[in-house]
């Protein structure tokens, strides 16, 4: 197989994985939006985040890149969790997470 063909296929697979990760992130952020008015929103956020990470892991999808940098779709969840944990503008953080997911996901 020639190098150009290999790189093209590799790049295509990477893009497909990235799309799948954003779609999964969107699925879980929709659940958070539905529960945004719950009293213990931080516990719900932690639970949903755990389910999200479990699904990515079970599908062997990357949480970090080769340079051990956290992927953007993971980083936005961690930012949201930190904001909600601090008790600062919880609903805004959840809505921003969901809005980002809506913009980044690809319809299939």
C-alpha cells in the first residue's frame, strides 16, 4: 500500500472517530439539559460524565491524543464539571456544553 493512500485512510478514520466522539458527547449533554433544574445538579453531572467516559472507553475511542493532550470533547466536560462543582453559573455551564456539542457534532 502506498504512503499517500495509507495517510488518507488514517486521516479518514481519525475524522470518523472524532465525529463519533462529538455525537456521543451530544447525546449525554442532551440528558443534562433535560435535568438542568434538578436540585443536586453536580451529582447528576458527575454521573452523566461517568456514563459518557464509559461509553467512549468501551468503544475504544481516544480520550487523549498522541501527545497526551486531552481531546477537546473531554476538556469541555471537565470545564463544565469544575464550574458546576464551584457552584458558579451551573445552568450557563451546562447550556454552553450542550451548545458546543450541537455545533461540533455531525448528523448521520
